[in-house]
């Protein structure tokens, strides 16, 4: 469920040229076209969608580089 929600946030806020539905969960989102500016919008939208706040230690590229990485961070924060 959460990966589908992450994918929807990425579709709405990531400004991807690629089709998000065909992107693998472990695909590099930056290679797929996400800019650092778009990643900030994605982070804020994820915080709203999942009702959480990413701590400073998670504000790094590796946390937002794939759907799997985002999902792992969200699982950690909501555990």
C-alpha cells in the first residue's frame, strides 16, 4: 500500500518524463529525471501524505533515490 502511495506522490510532484508505473521500485529516481528541487517537493508531499516529518538525518539523496529507499525510511519513521 505505501509503495503505491509513494508512487502517486512521485507522479504528482516528481516532474518525471518517465512513466512512474513502469519504473522498478529499486530504480534510481535521480537517473529517471528527478531534480534536487523536485525531491524537496516530493519530500514535503510525502510528509503530508504519510503524516510524518523526515528528521535532519534523513535529508539526504540516498533516502530519496528509489521507491524502496523512501519506503524503508517511512517504515522506520512509522514503526
